[in-house]
C-alpha cells in the first residue's frame, strides 16, 4: 500500500507541476499576443515593447491614443473571441503590458 500511496503522491506532484507550467506558458503566450497586438496597432517596430509585465503602455508610448485603444480592443476581441464592454475599460487596464494581459486572462475565464 505504501508503494501505491507513493505513486499517487508522485502523480499528484507531477500533475501539479505540469498544471503550473501550463498556466505559466498560457500567460506568456497571452502576453506575447498582447505585445504583438500593441505593436501592430500602434505601428511601432517589433521589439519596441519589452516583454515584461511591468513595461508601461499608457503614457509611455506616444502613439497610444483613444483611437488606438479601440483598435487594440477590437484586435483582442477578434484574437480571443471575447467581448469587452465600455464600462470595463479604464486607464488601469492599459497601464502596463501585465495589466492588459491580466485583463485578457480575466475575460477568458
């Protein structure tokens, strides 16, 4: 029985690690998509927006204006099949790469 219990514990640990790794990969994929959408809609070169959650967006990128926000939201809605209501949009959502990524993640739940 100890062997069986140990096997279950090993499977549980492996599953937990795999699930955690999968979640991290998904967040990184969403962040990469968010950055690509930002760069495309803002017309900035690839690599201009650093792939880090703390990278500032609103107020830090001169091309970011109200029209670009609409384009970014439309691209995110199309990419992820989400709907963003007007009352969900705030400066906080567009403050950083991480805040926009977190917003998209919340819409996918």
